[in-house]
C-alpha cells in the first residue's frame, strides 16, 4: 500500500508541471495568432500600409482579381516579397505594389 500511495503522489506531482506547461503553450499560441488590425494614417499609400505589415501573414488582393496569401517578407520601392505562400508552400512571389488593390489582415477572432 505504501508503494501504491507513493505512485499516486508522484502522478499528482507530475500533473501540476504538465498543466503549467499546457497553460504556457496556450498563452504563447494566443500571442502568436494575435490580431493585427490595420491602422490607416491620413496620407497613407499602399506602399506605406504594406511596409507596416512586414513580417506578418497577410493576403493581397490584386487589381486583376487574384489573391496571394502568405508572409510579407519585404517591401521595396516597387515590389513586395511574399514568402510561405498558402497555395504554393515552396514558392515566393514578387508582387508589383501598384497592382495591389487591397491588403487583408486578420483583425479579430471569435
């Protein structure tokens, strides 16, 4: 009986760190998927809006009607570099900033 009680105590001692670990992972994931609402300024251009989204996962809607979703890696004078494309994981895309009609970001969750 002493041995069995020892195992129950050990199991209880192991549950607490496990629950702490799960809680920490939950908070880390919520920060990882944090909402990033767009913040528009008075004299914003598409280029300025894109520059503020560098490093984030976004969707670009082009004037042609196409959609490109992925991580915005870099914005230069005329181009935006999209990596980790949602439809083509092993590809990157250079997008003409002038052809972007809209920038779509996840602003809220349920």
